[in-house]
C-alpha cells in the first residue's frame, strides 16, 4: 500500500489496485506554488473521499472527479451537492459502514464544523476507517480530540496506521494528537493539517519527540513524496 502526501490533509492511498484520494486541496495550497496545477491536471483517482466541506479539503475535488470520472464518498449533503454538478457519489453518514471494491469504509465522528465553499450546508464533519485484506487505517479529518475515538478499536479492525491532524488552532495540536493515538490504539501516525498557513506551523522535531515519548511514531511526509506501508 502506497501513500503520497500532497499537503494539508490531501493523501493519495493506493491499495489493491485502486486509487483513493482524500481531501484534495492542492492547487490553492501556498506550499505547492506552481506544482499544484500540474498535479491536479495529472493525478489519477478512482474514489475521492471528503471528510467535510471546507475549502482546504475540497478545493480540487470537482475538477479531479470530472477528469477522472471518480466517485465521491462523503456524507449525504456533500455528495448531493456534487451530484448537482454531474459528479458520481456514494452518500454515507456517521456510524455507517459500506463495502466497496477497494474495501470497507466506516464513517466515524469528527468534532469540527462544516460548510461548502458556496455556503451550502455540508452536514456533519467526519473521519473514515478504511479496511481491506491489505491494510486498515483511520483518517481523522479535521477534529478535536474526542472520547469517541475510543470506539474505533472497539468497533473496527486493528489499525495499521492513522492520519491525524496535528497543527492546532483549527484541530487537535500535538499533545491532544498523542492522546488520540492512545485512544485509537495505534502506534504509527502520519501527521496532517500543519505548516500550510501561519496559524498551524509546527516544530517538527518537538512533535516527533512528543510521540516517541509515548512509544508512538510520527511520520511527517515531505510534500509530494510517497511511502510504502
Ligand atoms: Ni475544516
Ligand atoms: Mn481544514
């Protein structure tokens, strides 16, 4: 299983021959500069999973979905909004699981807010637990630390890794994300939602130290680079 990081909360996860793109915010990302547009024009996705409607998670979803014919997986409100634009979608809501050809998705709680870029109501924000015969992972979306995270190890297969926001201000910061890693019983964490804007700049070394002090690994992927897990 291959993971590529495109900045903020955008990841391309390739598993069992399928390409899953999460929260595409690439062309407007100030860290991408000129690369962003080329990536958006060339990236391939079979499915686009959106955790909530904020611009820093959905900015490039429409153009990529239309070019690739990708299916959007998100909550009912967000999928309905994209369907009015002629984009395929599969609607879910909190607590629901569904089997797809790449594996099973469970939509889990996130404590945050959500609205679409034109002001349309976007329902509740969420995270996803994705599991198949190769891998199980949790992608938290934008969220505060919440006791609901303790439900994940009780209700889902054992996590191989998790993608957690660590940038503070709009989401969990480092110390809450370390607790989240404990709540979800996962030792391998990939950080997201940091460094993109001034409000969420972090110190990488101290972040990694905070995780390692609790026996956890914090992976901070360089922009546009991939790793195999
Ligand atoms: Ni957000
Ligand atoms: Mn965000």
